[in-house]
C-alpha cells in the first residue's frame, strides 16, 4: 500500500509546477514490486491528473498575480503557452504529458477557463498514454 501512496504522491507532485520524476517512480515500482502493472499505471495516472487539475484550478484563480516574482510560470512562458492554446485549442491538452511545456499548458487552461470535463478527459488520455508507453517500453515492445 505504501508503494501506491509513494507513486501517487510522486505523480501528483510531478504534474504540478514542482519538478519530480514520476516516470522513474513508475519504472522502479514495475521492477521492484510485485504490484499489478495495470494498478500502478492507474495510480500514477490518477496522481498525475489530480496534480494537473491543481494547476488548472490555480490558473482559474491566480492570473491577476502573474507580475509577481513568486508566480510559478514566467510571463514569457505564460504568453507562449497562451499563444499555443489559442492557436490549437483545447486539443493542446494532449501535450500535457510533455516536460517543460505540459505544466504551463494545464495552468493556462485554467487561466482561459477551459471546461473542467473537457480538461479531465484530454489530460487523462495524455497522462495515461504516457504511462502506458513507459510500461510498453519496459516490456521491450519498442526495441
């Protein structure tokens, strides 16, 4: 049970604007534990989606603070993410799994008041897809 909590927590933190490596945590659990791969993937996905949802919620509340030093995304990165979001629409949330740009995209989706249900569907697909690819790579299916 502790393994699931650690994986969930790591995936949650990794999806926020705090750097963490949920991929490494998942791989460690796949290698070192006797847990079901399907459950591990679902736990990692749930934690990562919840962390991204925190970004979305923060985005709905904090744009007015974007000029403050403590704001979690630089103004340049925020403008860049907003530009991509306007150019591609909510489908850009499928890129929320990517390092560096994924977290700002989820924050910007909140700033732009993206529908939470659409957000959850697209982010869940993206996050689940990433963990599934990691698992399939672990099995050697991409060698």
